[in-house]
C-alpha cells in the first residue's frame, strides 16, 4: 500500500540526510521490540551497512554490534497503555509508577533511550490516569537519585593517566559528564576504589562512560569489602551512556570497580551508589 522501496528511494533523492527509522535506515535505531526493553548488553554501535532496507534483524537491533561502524544508540518504544491509542476501557490498565521505573532500568539503564507513548484522550488531553502515573513515576525517579551516596567517599585508583589530575579517580564523583577517570594505555584492567568513613547501604549502582571517547568497557565487576577481604556482588558487560544495576542491599565501607575487559584505556565519568526505597 505504501510502496516503501520507492518511498525510501524518493526520500533519499530529495533529502539524502533525512533520518530513516530502523529497518529503512537504520539511521535511527528501533530496539527490536515494543516492550521498551534493550538487551542486557546493548552496544550503542551498529554496522548499519549490513541492514538491507525493509529487513529488520531484531536480535541485532536489540544488542547492537561490537565492534560497530556507526554510532546508533537504541531507542526503546513502549506505550503507557496496552496499545498505542486511548480507550476509556483501558484506564485501569495504565502502567503504574513501579512498572515505568522497571522500564527505565531496562532502557535508560542499559544505555538506550526510553520512548514512552502517552496517547491523548478524546478531549485531546492526557487522561488523568496517565498523568497520575507519570507524576508518581517522576517522584520515584527524583527520590531514587536525590542523593548519590558515593559523593561522601574518597576515590583512589590503581592507575590514572600520566598521574594527571584531569584523569584522577575523584572525577567519577563530581557529577560532571565531561570529567572522567582514565588510565594509561596499557592499564586496561585497572581498579577504582571508593572508601567511606562509615559504612553505607545501597541497592542501585550507576556507571557512565565518557562518550566522546566512545563505548570502551566490555566487561566489569563490582566488589564490597567484607570481613577483611573483597567479595564480588555484581558483574556485567557494557557501560556506555548509563548503566544501572539493581543489587541486593549492600552495606560496606569500601566498594571497588574492576575493569575486567576493555580493548583500550577505560574512561569512566561516574560511579554512583543509591538507595531505592519503594
């Protein structure tokens, strides 16, 4: 009906720089589902030339390519309702704040963006059920990230680039995306330690890389200091723009980030610790 091949061709001829969505480009990248969930490892890079127009490889769109030729982060589309349009009979089926928070962790928390569909009702306004859920969601986010417990720590690292303060461990605590901890080229398996005057309790960890230098870290682990030695409490792959990890409640006076695998020197902009109290 839409004659997509000729439509895409026509767009490319008239406006070559137009961004075509997903399987038509992919200049902008669909995450491969409509559940709002990125892959547990979701690389921001993709080999766009591998995607023929009209053919969506949902698995690869969900996970990305490593290595990848093009920087095309995933976009996670999902509706606040069962479908994409408003129906009064679905007012009781609007996703609640907790469900939206879980979607946030599975999209933004995996380095992607969350595209949340909120359909207008027959008045052309957002229905109260949707608005109420969104307000509660905003409150949950604000409460969760109101206090970064890591800001009270002292940060040290096994290596920092050239012993230069511009790349010191403390940069992961200053709240700025453009400052970061980086290592010498050969120190790709470095460690960073946060030490507190008193033990802190947290159940959410947030990591960020310095994106102007690309997505570098391929695998990492997190340890707590317990009974006089380090004990691993989390490990995963990929960091990128934002990596959120839910962990069992951890109480410790020291937390360690280990870079397990990175092809080049890591560049970490943030290591944050938070307490989520529903």
